[in-house]
């Protein structure tokens, strides 16, 4: 099987930087996006744009059936160490990868696309988020109890995910919501905070979320509350929606 056809690689026009311990481990005007998984890409950098003097080789390797034998490195600065956080495939069957370095996203202190910090993973250039005002009537039920109802929702359409219905807080039974410590990050929307829903003696954990200060492209959902379509009953204009099957189900 041709490994070149199995791995999707595209050059990016963005300046991308990765930091650890106050040092720019990579700073590149010509990074590459590599889709190692179907859901989102990973950044690879030309070796010339990486502080190779901060890479300490490990004895172990990391084989990949499509990418070849990976050489593993620890990234070490004066102030921080990231064990096994860099990877190279100098003899990869995928020729385009041979002169590139991959840095583990979560092992770095921060990532920047141009001068904007990016969280969770690189933004996929083919991933789109659209937020539209709507007059559709949306009602949310949990265990037969209406917990939210609005005729002025914002509908968020995101590539690969079901439509999310964001509702104004005054249209939500906030007396049934209990804040949790759960926090998630999205590279397209920002940082979300979560609530559980309590119906009688039963608690349904982390059913609802909100972006208090979303990223600029998602400002229209600021302060609004959404519920997992996968875990609640949502009625749109009186029609009960089928619960979608997603990784969040």
C-alpha cells in the first residue's frame, strides 16, 4: 500500500510558534499540517525552524505503519523539560516528512498561530463554525422536565458535529443548573464552563455549557447556554429531534 496516499499533508501559510520554558522551540513561516487522525491536523516543522540544540535523543523509537520509524527526543530548556515530546521520521516512506519535526501539543507551554494563542489542537482550515440567529422555537427536556425554552436561539453549525442550540440564560431554568469544575477548550470557540442538571434527587452531570468570552469568530454565542443533543430531548418547532451519535454520546 502506498503510504504517500494514506497520509494527508499540506503546507500552511501561517507563522506558527511553540514555546516551552520561555523558549521558542519552533518558529516557522512554513509549517505543515499533517492529518494523523481524521478529526484534526498536527503541526510538523522543518528541522531548520526547530531549536534542535534543545532536543535530547532517547534510546527508544516510535514505529508507525504509515510514517515509518520515529526517532524520539526529549525537549529540554533551562527552565523546563518535556520528556519524549519531539519526533522525527528521517527515513519515512512519506518523503515529505523526512525533514520535519513534530512536537507534542500538550507537552508545550503554548502555541501561537501568528500572534494569537491556539488551544487544544491546530485549527483545521477545512473546519467551519457558523452562528446564526433564529426564530425557531427550541425546547429542552431532561427526564420529562422542561429546562429551557426559547424562540430566539442562536444556532451553531460546526463541521462534523450536530447543530447546537444556544439559548439566552433568561430562557433557561438556571435553578435546575449546578456549576461544575469542568472546563474544556475549543480552538474555534474558546474556553467553556459547564453545569449539571438536577431533577429531583437525580443529577445529570455536565449536560450544559457556555462560553463566557468566546473567540472572535464565535462571539455571537457569548453567555448563551447549550445542551448536549446526545443526552437531552430537544424539540424544534414542536418536533422532537433524534439524538445524534457522536463521541460525546
